[in-house]
């Protein structure tokens, strides 16, 4: 192990600040340094969150999308997908059932689908809050400040909108009909409005460099993210990126671990994409810095149509089966399912200091 690498890990344990060069260096461990990197991230995770793992139940309520992101199976030009929309009553029933089977956070996720006006979604949020004791995360894409304000007022607690890449050039290449600046604007608006903000990226995107991944990690810190979702890019045959290879599980784990070092207080999920590329992907994520898992709670008949990428896990399982399965996974690595809402430690105490969970 190189002395410089060891020194940087020690600095992370002591909550030091990192330069861009240092983040790049951390992302390139040699073979014998990798496990020490993962272990250090695991130690910091444990210091901040203990052994509790937070579950978020995802309801994929519409796979219609008006955008055309090059990597995604829900993109509007993909004609090879059966589209569906859940009606508000169905969404609410699924949320109530999710609470019944033990979820304390519900994520309402869809493509960018203006069928669901902000007014409709506000009513859905209010009805869920009336009928279930859950925190609500929205993951419905780019909307205006006023929309975000109304949804917050209706009771939404958190918002997930990934930056995907912090490189303006790469962002433009991958998102023909979107603007980098607007993506950032959304995240800033959400912070201003008092949402807990979830951002994140993909690892192994075509053309992506390690320097850009380091910038992603610094971006997460800069935007003061409460949650950071990091998943491998998975090549989808029904998209223009079909000829590119998928990202690597190990590279994703490195980015996850370094993100934990640089953003110790953030909630970090072991993503479904990680679990889809490797049958132990989520376990590996949970032992390399992650403290959250986001199982699917959508009714079985719709699951297989939310096909962002191929071989997505859990498309043939019922919500109850995933709930049971994930608890087994968590307990198999000596951890336990949290019974709390899993708020951001930042919003709990409002500070940036470490060890505040103790
Ligand atoms: N591989 C991995 N993740 C993907 N996403 C979209 N397409 C892919 C893909 N091909 C992720 C993005 C987006 C979310 C909807 O799914 O990060 O935020
Ligand atoms: Fe739509 Fe999101 Fe997929 Fe882009 S990543 S096509 S916005 S669902
Ligand atoms: Fe869905 Fe394991 S979490 S089957």
C-alpha cells in the first residue's frame, strides 16, 4: 500500500478536506488498496449511521417520458416498450400497502410525464399523508420552482433528481433535449425550498473519465446533497447507446466509497442497478459505504415495463417478497432494518459536523 494512499484514508477518517487531485488519486486504488478503501468507507458509514439500514419503497407509477436521454429505456423514442400509467387511487393504495409491510419512506417515481399535473400530484401526496405514516420522496424530474413549492406545501419531504454527470459537455451529449443549467437550477430550488435533496450519477457512461467522476463527487458536496444515488451505467439495447459496454461493478464501488469519504453524512443507497449487474451488488454496496436500499413496491403486473435497463432485478416479485428478501440480505451482513424515517442527518441537526448521530 502506498503511503500517500494510506495518508488520504487517514485524512478521511479525521474528516479532512480534499482537493480535486486527491479525489482523483483516491479513485485509483492499486489492487491491495481497494479493500482498504471499501473498509474505510464502511467504518465512516458505521460511525455516522450505525448498523441501521433505511428502506425506501419505490412506486414506479408511470413509464411515460417526454425526454430522450440517450441511455434510458423510458426515453420517448423507444417504441419497444409497453407504456402504463397508474391512476391516483392505485398509487395511494400501493403506498398504504407499502406502509403496512414496513416501509417508512415512499418514493413516487416516473418518467417526465405531464399527464400528472402538479395539482394531481399534490392531491396524491396529501392523500398518502392522510392515510399512511410515511415520508414522501418525489422523483418526477424537472419542474418549475412554483411546482416544487406547491408539492412541498402538500407534504412532500424529499426530492430525487440525479445530476447524472457533472460534466457540462458529457451532460449535453447524453441529454439532447435538456439543459445542464436547468438541472442544477432544479437542485438548487429544491434545497432552497427545504427539501432533502437526492442527487447522484452513473458510473461507466460512454466517454466518461475518472476526472469527471471526481468532479461528480465534489459536485455532490458543493450542492450539499442529503442523498446520493450512484449506479453503474447499464447498456440498453433499445437505446442509441446499445453498442457501448456497461459500467463495471468495481468502479461503481470505488466511486461509492470515495463519495462516503467526501460526503460522510449523506444517505447513500446500494442501488438497484448495482444489484442488477451483480447478484451480490447490493451487499457489496452496503459494505463499501452505503446505508440505504430502495426496493420496489409497485404492483407486480407493471414492474416489468419500467425497463430503464435490461435484467433489472425484482421484476417478477411481489412487494411482500422484496420486503422479506431485502431484510434477509441486510441481516446476512450483520446489519438491521431501521424503524425510523431515515431523515438526512443534516436535516436532523442542521449541522455539517460528524458523529452527530451518536
Ligand atoms: N443504466 C443505469 N442507470 C440508468 N438510469 C437511466 N438509464 C440507465 C441505464 N441505462 C438511471 C438514471 C436515472 C434513473 C431514472 O435511472 O440515473 O436517474
Ligand atoms: Fe426520462 Fe428520466 Fe429516462 Fe431521461 S432518465 S428518459 S428523464 S425517465
Ligand atoms: Fe426484490 Fe430481493 S429485493 S427480490
